[in-house]
C-alpha cells in the first residue's frame, strides 16, 4: 500500500492500481508472433493461397523444408510450439486424412516415423505430440491442406507460460533448427 496526498489526510491506494507497479505476472515479449496473430492463414497470397502448396515452389531454406519425398514433404512449423516442431504435408491439396491414397498414407506415416527419429537424434526429446486437426471445428489453422504435427516434448516444457500466459519461449532460430534437422535426416536410424 502507498500513501498519496498532501499535508492533510493521506489517501491509501492499492499499489496494483498504479501504472508501472509490478504485479504477479512475468512478461515475455514475443513480437515475432504478431505477424501470425494479425494475419494468420489469410496473409498467404500467391498462385495457390495455401502455404503448404506454395512451400514446395520455393527453396528449402526459404520454406523451411527439411525433407522432400515423392508424395509428401516435411517442413518446420513457422509458428512452433517447441523447437523442432515439424509438419508432414502431402504435396496434393487435400483437406482430410481419408483423402490420401494408400501410397500417400504409407509415405506420410514413414515420414512421421523418420521425423521422430531425427528429432531424437538432434535434440533428445523425452516424448512427442503427434496430431492432425481435421477441419476448422477440429482446430485446424489451415484446414484446407492436410498436415500432421510432430512436436518434440521435454519434461517441464509445459510450464505456466503457454498455459496461463499464452506465451511459448522458443530457444532456437528456425533457420538453425531447419539446418540441423535437414542435415540429420538421412543419418537417423
């Protein structure tokens, strides 16, 4: 509590009502996320207007692609939950897992397994989250083009920051992560 006022009677004010007074929250500023928050998927413009259709037309470095297969490819998530967060994407623009052919499904699964092997080799996670959000209602940020998340997990990475503050600290640049994963892709067993 602070006392404000003149020589007469002091006025008692709760410190939390004053500007600049520390509160119970820590702040982690992540201005790089603002581009996604403001524009999201709608900021993609090009011949396809789909980031997963556009990515293969650019260089691996520009698109953050770590591996190109015959029917699918693997790319770093531009807005990762954790360092090394990968996405497995078919080249074909299909929205649903059931739209994949048997050959696409086999390669999709094989690339997911290899992504896990590679991430184990380069960053030693203690677990993974694998998942596909199907449709807008299912939580897909880009519902029109199927993609599977491969998120490496470590003990303690689910701390209060993303749960309470909606903020995730990423400890590695995207270009460094792409280079590391791409270099290890064919060597991980």
